C-alpha cells in the first residue's frame, strides 16, 4: 500500500506525458516558423509590392450615380379604409396583389425597352465594339447597378473609364424611363386618361362628320315647322348620356370588380338613363334617316355633340387625377462626372495579395516539413515510396 501510495499513479503519468507532447508539438511548430521566417515574410511582401505596382497599369474606372423619386401613386379611399384596420391591411394588400411600386420602376429600368433605348442613344454597340444589340445590353447591364433605398429613392449607378460619359449614361437611364412612362398607363388615373383620350378622338371625328352632313342637308319650311331644336335635343342628349355611361362602365371594368359599390352604382345610373331614353323615344318617334332628312341629321348632330362634351369632361377629370398622383419622375441628384475613381482599389489589392501569398507559403512550409519527417523514418519512407508509385501508375493510365 505504501509503495503504491508513494509512487506516481498511471493517470498522473498519462497527463504529464500528454502535456509534454503538447509542449513539444508547439515548440516544433515554432521551430518550423523560425527556420523559414525569411521566406514567410519576404515572399508575401514581394508579392504585395508587385501587385501594387501592377495595379498602376490598370485603367481606372469611375462610377456616376443618379438618384430620383419614382412617381407616387395615391391609394383609393377603399384601400385607405383597409389600411386603418392595422394588421388586416397586410392581408388586404396581399389578397389584392399589391406590390412595392419601387420594385416596379426598378423592373422598368432593367427592361429591354429602357436598356435598348440607352444602347441606341449612346451608340454602345460601336463603343463596346460588338455586333449584336443583345451583347451590348449585356455589357450595359454588367456596368450598371440599380437599387432602392429605404427612403423610397432609386439609385442608378454606371461604371466607365470616362467620368463624363458615366454621368451621361446614368442620367440617360432616368430620361429613358420617363419616356417609357409617357407611353404606358400604369396608375388608375392614367388608364382612365388613355381610355377617354381615345374615345374623345373618335367622338370628335363623328361630330365633324355629323356637322358636315347637317350643313349639306339644307333647311326647308317643313323642317322649320318641326322645330327640331326643341323636340329632338332631349332624346339626343339622353342617347348620348346612355352611350357615355356605357363607355364609363367599360373603363371601370379595368380596375373595379362587378361587386364594387362604384360599379354597381354606375349600372343603376345606366339603367335609369335607358328607361328615360325609351320613354322619350316613345313620346317623340324617331324620323327616318335620309340624305335630305334634316330632322334625323340634326338628331345625330346633337347626339355626337353631347357625347363629345361628356367625353371631354371625363378626359379632363382623368388628367386632373393623374396630375394629383404625381406621375412624373422627380430627380433628386443628377449624375455628375465623378472626380475620384471607384476602382481599382490598389491598397486592398496589395494587402489581399500579401495575405494570400502568406497563407500559401505557410501551407508549402508545413507540407515540406511533414514530408521530410516521413522520409526520415523507415516505415514512413516505405509508405512514401508506395504513394509515389501509385501516383505514377495513375498518371500513366491517364
């Protein structure tokens, strides 16, 4: 008992041996680093200096940035009421398919329509020396960055070796987007404006033809005794009101469902107008239209005149609503020629090359040390020879 108690236990001997092995391995690592210190320091530094010198041969790139506020769309009163419900407004927006309008305008900027217009405007095919439009668009996209900030602003960045040209292209993006928006009807008011603009043009042409036909018919005593201005203006105006209401319903189908209160109200108004027109036509039967039928031509003239006035009013209302929505691009910062280059970042390149070279040198040094240790042992040397033979056979097979 006393002998066992006075000696070191096996557990204690194992712990001491493990600690000694750790100290030896750490000392061995430090010894390898010390033996190769010059290579580990000088070679990475030399690589960093070479990369730094080579970076001066790279042509600098300049980045120009244009910032603008996209058109702001006003929400309808119905959606405003849903937003007041708090958490339910998110479900309502998801159900209606409402997305962030900023993403929509970013999509416009990245579209082939805008990028193709930019390519043609600045003749990028000749500048980049490419034959096809698609290749020019790809190069333009690679040099462009379009992003949106939390404030709702959109940034357009463009890289080029010429700072002035970089600013011109960045501003060209914004201007071509404005041209595209002028051709598109995005908001509800814009859709109404485009719709009634077409209807107004058609009504104007019809009014001119009716006026010319009325003037060519002549005025007879019978026509004067019939007093068409008194007897026929009422039915003609009612007919025009019915037509205008039908056109209004057709335009509302583009942005309202059949169950919407506004749509149902418009249907009730159309039904009432049709009933009034039917009653007026029964009280005053329509005359037969002919080349010399002044009454019929006067009725047609008053109908087209009233229709033109109604479409003109709807068109003006749509234009007013469109202007209230702020459907214009508001440029916050026009791109100007940058004074400082954005690349190459010479300091970053030199430091990165130095670190990478240092890591590679560490791998080389420790790999060479491990191979030297293996080759000094008989068993290790045999294993190394077998490994080399296997590698040779593999290379020969290939």
